[in-house]
C-alpha cells in the first residue's frame, strides 16, 4: 500500500506542537508550585513572629495581673499625680482638693511650682528632669522581654530566652527558627478613666493603658520577620 506524503509530513509538526503544549503546561505547574511553596514559607515565618509577639503579650498581662497597683502608681507618677492619694474620695471633680482629709492626705499633684497648671485630675504637660517622671514606667516594662534581665544581682527570665532556641523545643519543630525575641517597646497612657458613681458620689481610680509588644524572628533560611501587637488593658488600684 502506498503511503500518503501529506499525512507523513504532518506528523513532525503535530509532535512539535504537542511537545510545546506539554512544556507550557509543565512550566505553568512548576511556577505555580514554587509560588505556593514560597507563600507557605512566608506564612509560616509570619506565624512564628506572630506567636512570639503573643508570648510577649501574655508575659506582660501576667505581670500586670500580679502588679497592677505598681503599674497604676507608675502611671500616676508619669502624669504628675500622687499615687497614694485616694481619688475615690473625690465627690466634686471641679474641686478635687476638697477630698484632702486626715485619712486621705495630699498633695494631689506632684510638680514644681509655676511649671504648669493642673486641670481637674490631670496635670497636662508634666515633665521634669528630661523624662525622669517616666522612670517607674520604664522600670515596669524593662523586664517584660524574652532576654534574661538582672535586677539587684538576681537574674530573671533566663528560661524565656529564644536566642538560641532550646534544644528540647528545637528538636520538636519541623522547621525551627535560628532565634527569636520579644519585648515591650512602648506603654502608652491611653486614658485616665474617671467613673463617677451617681449614688455614692465616688470616683473610681482606673487607668487605661496601651501596651505595644514587638517580636523578631530569624528563620532557618536567614530571613528576619518582625511583628507588632497592641494590647489595651484597664488598670485598677484596689
């Protein structure tokens, strides 16, 4: 039987077209797989940084839970108010000095004469000695971090260090990071809440603060990821 020359000549172009199509499909699949893998790696690193910051938030909340009065006093010092003055005894917010009694001694405000004028329960613009009024706040937040700290010759937080990651934790991770750390970078006084009790005529001593925790994680590939969490918390002096 005699072969058709036209049919024989079409075989090579068809094979080339089919091979090119397979190459395009293979390239598309490989490219998508690489992008997907990269996305997974990125998401995993972001999660590691996120949970490192979450650990910092839990650390901060634990300290605040047990030392809320100390934090409230530090806030009062930063605002120029006497932390020992019982503001629940104030019945007239326009005349807080009327609450100064034998069992509730003043002064209400802590500032230098002529430096500024107090407004009700606040002393706006309070600052002295280049920010020394915030020293108590700084002392409160200095050890809320993953690194070890030394106070009075005693080392604390050593067990929280993730630089490097402890072997008993590293061995349980599929892709362990090289190092990680967290710390409180800022403690902002969001508000001094004054909740008046209409029936009793009292004022609750409450402060609202915003805690900013930042973390940093270096992955096994040498990439560094940072994360920030802001937490608002209410502080009562009870």
